C-alpha cells in the first residue's frame, strides 16, 4: 500500500480562506507557489495554501492522507500525466512522486493537511481514533 494525498472536503471552512475546486478523492500534488504567494503579498492568489488536483488541475486547501492501492509505478505515471498536461517537464515525475510518497508516509492515515507555502500542518477537530490524535501531537 502506498500512502498518498487526495483532495478532501473534510474540515473545509475551518480556515476562513479555505477553498476546494478539486474533485473529491482525486490525487493531489504540491506545486511551487507563484511569486506573490511566496512573498505573502496581500493580493496573493492563494496557491500557497493549495494542493493541485492531478486529474482536474483544480486546487483545494485541504488534502487527506490515504492508503492507496496504486503501485509506485502507477503513481509515477499519474504524476507524469498531470505534469505533461499542465506544461511541466514530465521528466520530473519520478522525483516528484517519490517526494510525495515520502512526505505522505510521515503522516497518519486520515490526517487532513493544510498548507502555508512550505509549512504543512495536520488539522485538529476531526478525531477519528487515538492513532490520528497521536500523529497530530507528533507533528505539533
Ligand atoms: Zn499564487
């Protein structure tokens, strides 16, 4: 089993500036924010809080860590396709996929993550089991 990030509606609205244009349950990946978001300008577009939908190319500010039945090869192929479709170099697919798998493996299954540029946090407020709680504490 491969731990991956998917778009989720869960905990949407917990932050005033939450948004979710992605398709529920689709794979998401983490893109470098645009210059205004990187500099945290007042007119930032919000991509610095976003996770990008692999299939829809639309973003969400909430991503869930789930165990997927995808193999690593299949996962890399999905990332390669979204890169190619989005005009990014598909040759980066393997390193991006590996990075995402490593990142996802550090969180408990079911964690809902939010992002502030390069700072990621599991949200509280949706306790499903003690294991999830422990992982939140571990990431505080
Ligand atoms: Zn932006």
